[in-house]
């Protein structure tokens, strides 16, 4: 199990809760932030509430999920980061930060904490990331978050749901075979 909370120097990653919903308003009501979410840009209050419930349930069932990312200094929610199973059942890492907190490297800090927490867990021999090829921050995310944390580019592939082209990346654990 990916044990939450995970604490870093500046953040706490914890299981999502229903009362996170209002604190995430600056994410799901921000069209610029949603442009950076990519294929999941159909966020609104009801869909976000459903996702929070689903992620909490997923953590109970699978032992990993998306996490609410909270600043330790003041308890403010800055976004979401974590893993969910993709259509092949492989854990897929994703993150969404509220635009007010862009540039603070909270996404990087959360990613590093998550990868550190699963490094020795045999359920996570690989972790996938995918981003639309047209994502406005793809070069930045690849250069500052993915490559420095050991993700390698795998291929460009159409998304099964709508055919949008996605760049696929893979992280491989250093666990012995």
C-alpha cells in the first residue's frame, strides 16, 4: 500500500476527502488551468466531487490513488498528484496544480515523494505518464519533472477514447528482478 500521508519539506500528500471540493474550486473553475489538464479538461464541481470519492475508494481497494497536495506551512490545498490505473492496469502518474501555485515546484516535489515511496514496492515495477502532444507545457514538464526523475520517452500513441495523440513516458523501478 502507498501509505498516506506522505510528508515532504513543504507538502503533505493525503487521501482525498469530500471537503477538499471547495478548496479545489480554483482548479476546476479555471479555464487556463484546465487547458493544462489535457484530456480530462471536462472538470466541474460535480465531476470533481465524484473523482474525490472515487480516488478515496481506489486507495482503500488498490492501496494507491491520487492524493490531495497540501502545504504544510498553512494547510492550503495546492493541487492533486498521484497514481491511478490506466486502461492496461499499469499505475499512471498525474498531477494538477492550482494555477496560483505554478512556479513553486510543488508538482516536482510531490512527484519525487511519490516515486520515493514506491521505489521498493513490487507492485510498481513501472509507472506510466502520458501527455497530449499539444499540451501547452509538455516541453517544460518533460525537461523539469519527467526526465530528471528517470522517466523515459516510449512513443507517441493515440488515446483509445478519442484518438488524441499522446506522448507516453515510463519510469522503471530500480528493484531487482
